[in-house]
């Protein structure tokens, strides 16, 4: 299955359907959740036929009124089908590209022998795939619903998840690598304040998962942990400087960042990228307790409140799923929001307290009072991602927490809101996803990490060591 860029079918003249052998031409039946996940998915199958069951159209009609991401995606699919309808008859199949790819709407024949109850809408969608399969056509059912794929397996029908925007989670870019190097090279790095990458030629560079990487394949803003091959206590940390072919040493901030100091080498990498104003996009992944959110908020408060490099600190979290309203919660908007944003409030309150290092001034008030003052003054903004769409966000330090629950399309929507002078940090744990249609390979955070790898203004770090507390570390390791 190959992917192709979305094309406007209204500009494509219908082409005669090419004659293809039964061995190569495939019929992809799309489930509703695929279209709601990626509205351009109907144009991702090149020369093959995309079949949309009529029941899917009914379900899209029910979603189109929603004022959230699913509603917008449903309306986008309906508009695309309407453009195709202007070219030809959808029930006969409309050719939309030069390769002969077609999109067709298929009715579900209730008289077809079928093992499942056709009064259930999901089964009527599966009935279309069964009908094509029974006719001897190469049929593949595409769905993000695991149960639907299990049913297909029971019926002997090939089924797959939507693969166009998936990445290999087992080989996901970690942001750093490790190399055993002579002590003289480590000394040269710090003495000269730079090191040509050629000096590492011939050395074994390994990523955290043990995969060997060529020195020539190191990308901008990737970190290198250098270990002395002879002296275990002699080591160094460097970052690949974009467009120079050199490494620069990383020492980390000498003073606490709003009361926070790095506790391990990965956190040192994170702070280095967070405090670098040339890095406009930073992604952080790791399990709970590794410090992703705390470090990001601490750096944001440092840049906004003390250095005044940005106008405000904006912290957002997705209400699962993105776009879901908070109206069902009790209280007014602020009271509803506080329930979703409590983890962010906890981190900010800690950083503003004397324990966090932010409340040491003689006239300092309680952490809660100072936080309320920052919110009232507009310097600190905390809100759900529901209200991000359609906005332009200039000159802000923006943090998106729990970003693993976003789809690739949603991440693109958020990052495209970033205006001039804004830095955006997306943090999450791809091993803890609440969205029922996403996993470690298909979520928007993983997608962003792979697509933005090597960009001059982008960086990434995967954190693995829990620093929240001794108990938290023990639980992460044993439970």
C-alpha cells in the first residue's frame, strides 16, 4: 500500500480506468474511524480502488455537526466526496488520478449470506468487505478499530490499520547516541569548544537501543555522550551544531532554572534545548516522572518571567479526545478547566514555592496567590487545546502536555498555529495513550519526532530515568 499526496479531484479530468490484473488491483474498504482520523485518507491508495460503504456516509453525517476535530474531519471528507461527485457517479466509481485510482460508494446488500447481525451498523460496513471478498476480489478492510479487524480475521478477510502516517516505534529517534572515544578527543572537545565530526570517523556510535549509527548520519541537534574507552570516569556531552559539521560541548546551566537542576544526562540535554532560543520546536517523550513537564514549565517561566524573551507562557493539554467540550463538568469555565489542568497547576505551584526556588523574594506571597496574579496579568495562560484552533500564537513559550493523545493531523494543526517568535514544546508518554484509535506508532507525537528529525530549528530527547521520587523510580522498575 503506497501513499500519495492529496490532490484536488475537481482539477482532475476523469481518465479511462486502466486494465489491471487481478493480482495487483486491490479494493480497500475504509471504516468510518479512518476517515475521521485522516480526512485525506481516501486519496492515499494510488492506483487501487477505495470503497466507502454507504453506512460510513451515514455515520459521517452524524459526526459533521460536531464542533470538534471529528466534526471538522467529517465535513472535510464530505466536501471531497462532493467534488468527486461532480466528476462522475460515486456508486459506479470515480477515477481521481492518472494511475487509475478510484473512489466508490458501495451499498450493503442485506440479502448477502453473512455470519454477523446486519442490524448492527459496524457489521453492515464489514458486510461490504465480505461481499467483495466473496466475489473473488482482493479486498483489504482498513480500520483503526481492533475489534473490527478481529472480526475480519474470523471471516477470512484481510484487514489492516491505516498505515500512511505510522512510524516504527521500536526504532523511534531518541535524540542522542553514545560513543566510546579516546580521552584526547573528549579533552579536545572542551578545550577547543568544538570538535569536527570527522574526528569520530571509525568509532562505533550506538543509539540507546543498541543500533549502530554512522557518524555521517548524525543529524543537527542530536546529542552525543562520549565515554573514555580507558577511564570510565572521563566522559563528555556534545550536540551536533546545524550546518557546521561540528560538535559543541554541552555543560548545562550552572544556576538552577527556576529552582530546577538537571538530575541526569538526559535532563541536561533537555535543558540545553529548552534554553536555546534558536530551537523553535522541541519534542520530549518518556514515562511518568522523568521530568518532561516540570523541566518545560521551569524553562518557560525562566524565559518569560525572568529573561522576558517571550510575552507569555501558554500551557495547553488535550481534553481527550481533542476538541471534546468541558461543558459536562460542574462549575463555570475556570472551575471546569482546573480539573483538566490540575497537573499543570501542581508543577507551576511547586516552581513558585520556596521548595521550587521561585518564592525566595522577601515580598513573596503564597505560591497560589502568585500564580493567580500571573494568570490575571496574562503572563501565564493555561487552557485546553479545544480553543487553540484558528488562533495565531506569536511571541509565546508554548507547552503542549500529554501530546501523545493527538493524531498527526491534530499535531499539524497545533504547530501550524505557531506565530513569529514562538517556541513550542510537545511532551508526552507514547506508552500511555488514552485515545482508542492511536498507539505508539500512529500518534501525532511519534509522527512529529520522525518528520522533524534533523531540522535546524527542531530538537528531540527521549527520557528514560524516573526522577520523581525513590518510590516512583521503584514502581516504574518493578510494577
